[in-house]
C-alpha cells in the first residue's frame, strides 16, 4: 500500500472518519474541521502510515476548545514544504480542485447532500453525478 502522502484525497477522508470515531469515543462535541484545517491535512507530507494522522486527529479531538477543529488544533508543521509539486496540467488541476471542493462541502455539512449541493450552488442530482465521477461516497 502506498504511503498516505501519495494517496491524494485519502487524508481528509480518513480525518473525518477518525473525527467521528473519537468524538463518539470520548464524548466530545467536536463535529467538523474548518476548511483551512482540511487543507492543512491534505497538504501535510504524512510520513507514511495512517497511524500518524489517526493520533493527530485523536489529540485534536480531545484538546479542541470548540465544536470545530481549526488548523491550530492540529499542530502540523508547515503546510507541506517537502510535498512534491503537482503537475501543471490544467485539466488535472481542475479535476483535483473540484474533488477537493466537493470533499470540503461534504465535510462542512456532515455529509448532508442537500446542504452540500446548496452550499456549492448546484442541484442534488448534479452533486451525485460529481461524487460518482470523483469516486466520493456520502461519507466523503
């Protein structure tokens, strides 16, 4: 299995899973990440194993002072200084950006498709089509 840093899009999905798990496990009112926190999670050059991300989210969930985890709560070093440069192909960049925005909208709305569609300014059927194109489930 490739390291987490090479699996584009997996870190935010896993982070949301861990957030829900630890919020329930520790009876914490934490429900979501700020958009900046999700970007920091995606940009961070994870060293390889998922356990590093899991531990970071566990700590942030326990220590968060509000219902939303902020970038500061994650205590991540720089925003991916060692991260390899993404390709400059415009089509690929648009696809990556679209998938990222879809994940953020679903995360911010707690995977509520109706609210995410409204947030994105598109219809629910269009959102379902985009989710299918990008391989995103409702728990994205």
